[in-house]
C-alpha cells in the first residue's frame, strides 16, 4: 500500500511538473514592453488585464455614443431620408468590423496587439475630434430645418468632411477592437489550470466592461448630445477615448506581449498548395507516417484528426529522409491541423450573421420606432430614443457578475468545463433567444402603428423595452461564447486575427441588413406609388412589423442551421485532444 501511494505521489509530481514546464514555455513565448522574456510574477494576470478592461470601457463608451445616435444626427442635421440614413449607419458599423480584419492581421504578423491598439487608438481619437469640428461648423452642414415638419429639407451635399471623420473612426475602432480582447486574454496562460479558469472569467469581465461603456454612452453621453448638441457629444467621445488610451499606457509595465509571427497566411497557403500538388497520392493508413517537425516543443504540436482528409496529403513525405523538401510541397501535421481548424470555424462564424442583422435593426429602425412614441417621462424630461438601447445594459451590469460568480461555478460542477456552460452551447442559447426579440418587436410595432393610425393614440416608449431586454440577454450568451470559442482554438499566433473574425460577423450582419432593406423594398413595391415596406420614410405608412416578422423567421432558420453545424464541429474535432472547447452536447 505504501508503494502504491509512493508511486501515486510520483505521478502527481510529474503531472504538476509537466504543467509548470508548459507554463514556463508559454512565458518564454511572451515578452515585456522591452522585448525581454516576461516574468510570470511581474507580468500578466488579472492586474494587467484591468488596464485593458479600462480601455475597453472607455473605447466602447466613445464609439457607442456616436454609432447609436448617429441615425438621429444623419436625419435631423444632415437631412438624409430614413432608408438612406439607416444604410449610412449600418455601412459605418459594418466597415468598423471589416477593418477589424486589418487590425488582427497587422497585430499577429507585424506589430503585436499593444502597438496596434496604441497606433490606431490615436487614429480613432482623431476621427472623434474631426466629427466634433464638423458638427460644430454650420458651413459643413445643410441649412437648419425640421425634417418631421418641413418635407423640403435640403439633403447634405458637402458631406466629405463628415464621411472622412466617420471612416477615420471606423478605421481606428476596427483595428483596436479585436486587439483589446486578444491583448487582455494574452495576459493569461492557457497551459496553467488556474489561469485557464481566470481566462473564462476575463471574457465575462470584458463583456461587463463593454456593458458599462454602452450604458454610460446610451444614457449620459446621449443626453449630452441631445441637450448640448452633437458637437459637444462627439467631443465627449473624444475625451472618453483619451482616457482609454491613458489606461492602456498605464499598464505598459505589467503586460505580457506575444511576439508577432510575420506572415500568418503563408503557412495556410503552403498547406493548400502542397495538398493540390500531391492530390494524386494515397494517404498512409497510419497517421504516424505523416511529417512532423522535429525542432518544435511538444506543447506546440497538434495531433492528427480525420476531418478534411484531402489536406493530409500536404504532409506526405515523397523523398528520402536525407533530402529536405520545399515547405510548399511538404507541411507538418500541426500546420495542416491549424488550417483544418480555420475551415471548421467558417460555419460557426456564418451562423452569427443573421444575429448581427437583428442587432442592426435595434440600432436603426428600433430607434426610429422609439422616436414615434411618447418619450415623456415627466413634464420637463424626455427619454432620448437612442437611450433605449441602454435598457439591456442596465440589467446586464447586474446579470454578468451573477453569471460569473454563481452560475459558472455551479455549471462547472455539472459539465466539468472551465467555462461552466461550454462556448458552443452558450452561442446556441443566444441565437435561440434572438428570435424572440424580433417576435416582440413585430408585435409591438403592429400595436404602435394601429394605435397611432386607427385610434390616434401614441404609445409610451416603455412598450419597446421587451425587444431590447431579450436581445441583451441573447447577446450576453452569443457574443461572449463566440469570442471565447474562437480565442481558444488551436491556430497559435493568430489570436488577434481570430478575434477580428468574430467582429467581421458584425460587419456581414450590418451589410446584410442594408442589402435586405433594399431587397425587401424592391420586392414589396407593388406599384409606381408604392415604395415598399420600408420606403415611405414614415413608420405609420411603412410596414416595419412585417419586416420584423421576416427577421424572426430568418433567425429561427439560422438557429436550426447552427444546431447542425455545431454538432458537426464537435464530431469532427472529437479526436483532437488538445484545446477543443466545443466538446459538448448541443
């Protein structure tokens, strides 16, 4: 018995030793601000991540104050019609997330996340300042008039400065966003058990910081925009971004930074080229016959999986061991597995596009929906319509901490997963709930329109609350689950780029919204006089309720599609024993 206990203790010590060795290897891959190997006692951890969370709260505060009230500015002061104004907003937000791909690539390949954030943070700040100047100078806007009363308001013709400022903000924010999440997550080592659990808590904390920033933007900053003018409001956004950059710089001494890997796409292209060149070869039945690099540490290698077997031909050796083949003809198993991982992420990514199309409606048509309702809270106070989007964030600042401190530990005991609720399950819950957000929106719009047109009554703005509440809860599940799922995948050295892909889903969602609005208007234009469901520039004449029902149906179909692809992802990844965060039942 003593001998068994002795052997058991030996195995436990070896296991702890292996964990510490993996942690030390991970630390050697990261550096401090001077480029020296980071010290786990001085660099990284939640202390360092707090500085990034500060940046995230202030950055989202600034960009949300602009984006969520932009449609009001574009209609009331630039005098664009409703459908065109909605497309300006969705195109702006979509462009932010397209630029996220650029930010992720520059970070992983050349600059690193810290320097990418710092450089493009100042680009975003310059855009906020220019927006404030444009909104302040009358010569850069059309003559004043009320588009709700005067139907002949002159549409802005000289809008170059406005669009230049807007897309400077888009460029800066797009490149900053994925790197904030990745840089904060880089402060935790996935190879260390305790830090791996804290990484999951960090993603929840990041969403809490996001919610706080959104809440302040949609209440205080939107109130400033409404009562003090958009020029002052844009200036406050610039001040918030300045505070965010100060928070980032203050944490410089504590950050652990990952080294950029130069070209992150070359290894992917090499696998594709090598697989094509060797497409006629027969793969060996024993995976151990595939090419494995001998000059890398075991912790950075990935085991072979049977999915996408056509790519396995890229690692078939065709020459003797004394002759070295070109990397464009012979790739390693790890290299091939990383490409397989990226391909498997595509359907999960695509499943969130409709979800973000729904988000686009809450930032455009739902704001206008609120504008046509009774916004009076008292004789002297009116609720700004853009502040409607603060409703879910008021709830989330209480719900997210409870989720992390109560639900996650309980779920962790049931599932055995560090995240409590596994990321793929979390995404699915959010996608399912988003359908009911559109159902609520459609029912409310029908009631609002009938009350206004048939009875002459104007509903209270509080009737719009359910659709924002439901979507807020669904976003807490979907957004955080997607970020965690993508970050924890096996494509090492591409963390920022994978974070950018999650934001790219927002871009496709907002662009799809613009296309969907145009297509719906074209299809539903039954005569010369009819401009379609959304073309009248008057919600009492439009059929926004039918458009919302259409989105509810699309959302439900999208959820069913997600169930299929998530199960496929789990099944295809099940033989890979390293870093599979989706090993769960959906």
